[in-house]
């Protein structure tokens, strides 16, 4: 059997040591970010599921007039107030189409 020493693939220079050190610091930073994200996810998961359940309940209540259920006038006014929230129409359509959608007019 012929054996010989394995040649070094990476030279031991100052640049390579700095590069390895920066990789180690980046790895540590990513691990801290992952742990932080995991902890925040555990804390906020309950609040997020509560909010989604609240919005689902509001959506069901808003559909009551479609079933021809009689509601008092003040409830109808309340429904008109919360419909944009429940349907996620937070940006008015006139504003969003004017600024986000740029249509070119063609000459006739």
C-alpha cells in the first residue's frame, strides 16, 4: 500500500482565519435569530389564532342580513362600519387602483 500525506486544501493565512472567524460569528447570529423567532412564534401563536377566530366570527355575523334576519337599525349601522375590516378592504379601491395600477390610455 502506498501512503503519502494529504495536502492541505486551505492555507493557514490571516485572510482564511478571518474568513473562518466571520463564518462562525454569522452562524452564531443565525442561531440566535432562529431561537428568537421560535420564542416569538410560541408567544404570538395564541394571539394570532385568537385574532383569526375573532375575524371569522365577525364574517359570520356580517352575513346575517343575507339570510334575511331582521336586525335593528343601530346594528345595521354597526355592520356598515365593520364591513371594511371584515372583508379586509383596508385600502379604498379608488386609491389603490389610482396609485398601484397605472393604465395607459390609447389614442382612438
